[in-house]
């Protein structure tokens, strides 16, 4: 029997850590499982409500692999104490491990100045991809249907604030609340993601009829763009303005500042410009062609051979 290379994925979640790290690692596990032995471990900063999930997925004992992918904001201690791998790559452009890993895979920083060991190729985008793309909206002005996606945690509680403001302006509002009107908890999210294995995991079909979606950026901004819906990205003073490629390609527009008033001003501008929304929707429908899942298998073998160094790696130009 041929021994397949071992890959371990370490994802962080909870408190002020978004849920996208786990989603991204689950997507990467699906991509890699055809060719590699893949193990997923999760560092849950809020503790585990489900003991079965904790036993299976919590990073408790040291793990060993040929290649480790680390996806989180503060995983330096876990990397030092519990990860033993021939090569280590980070999947988060803001992680505290980025100065010690072999490689940082950060398509979010595409088109921006980055350190030499960062890869920003758009082929490396890891996200859920919709099976059906939303049709173009033909409303030119007036009341629109606007989606709000402030991330799984919405740590600043912006969703109800925006709901009130946009509803008062006459718009119809859609959010990610479930059928019972409640937003999913972290525990429900983990149970759904780790146990249910839905055939079509794309989370944003609820926004298919929207003219515009307001979001924090991140993974959600890419996935909503792939759905064909323009986005307004809220600027955050504590985050690097990543995902600039979404703005440069015309898929998104970022608010001028981090305040709620500045965000509302940007939303109003896009709402009042039907022709720009149509251009943004067209740009969204071109994003799919940039993503190439074969990137990851090639990258792993390069990491095993210790040939992955920086943005000019020749395999990325020809694979």
C-alpha cells in the first residue's frame, strides 16, 4: 500500500475570531482528501458545548504531518506546542504565526505589497461556490432589497443597527437569521458544519434576490460576489483593508471609514446608482474563473520538497 502524504489543518474559532477559518479548512479538507490523508483540528476559544465534537476535533494532543495549514489569528502557542510538521503554511493574512511559518497563502492581499513568503494568487481562494448564480436585477432606484451579513459572530452588533436604518429608508432587508428568526450560535454552526455535510454547503442563497449585500469583507464578500450580487464592504479600523481585489475588479465598494454613518453613506450611494450596481454584478460573474482548486495539490508537493518560497514560484505560473 502506498503511503499518502499527511496534511493537518488547524482552525481557530470563537470570541473575536470569525467562523470563516473553520469553513475555509473544511473546504480545503474536501479538496485535499482525494490525494492526501487529512486531519482537521479546531481550537475553540469559547469551549465545546458538544462533547462528541470536542473528542473528535479539539486540538488536545500533538499532531504530526508532512504539511500543516494554520488558519487563525492567535495560534502561535498551539503551533509551538502541538504541531509537528515538515512544512507549515498559514491561511490567515493577520495571523500571529506569519513571521515563523514557511509560507502564508493570502489571496485576500492580491494586488497589495506583501512580504516575500506570502502567496497572493487568486487561484488559492478557498470558499463555498454556488451551484446557481443570481440573475441580474433591473431596478434603477427607489426601494431595494438589501442583505446584511456581518459575520457569524457580529461581535459589534451591527446587524440590528443597519436593519433599522435601511428599513427606515424604505428598503426590504434580508439577514442570515434562521427560520425561527434566530441567528445561529457557534455550537449550532459547528454541529452543522462538522456533522451534517450538506450536499450544497453554499450559505448565501438567501441573498439571491438582493440588489446589494452589506458585509464585513472576508470570506463572505467573495462568496456573495460569486453569487453575482454586489457588496458594500464595511471598513474596520482594526483590520488591514484586505480583499482590495474585489474593489479593483468592480465587485465591491468599501465604505470610506469605519463609522456606521460612513457605511450608510456608501450604501446609499450604491443604492442610488443603478448603472453602477449593474456593472458590479457583471464583475461578480467573472470572479469564478480565477479560482483553481488544483493549486493546492501542487502547493503541497512543493512544500514537501521545500521548493515553495515566494510569489514568483514558477509552478504557479504554469500549473
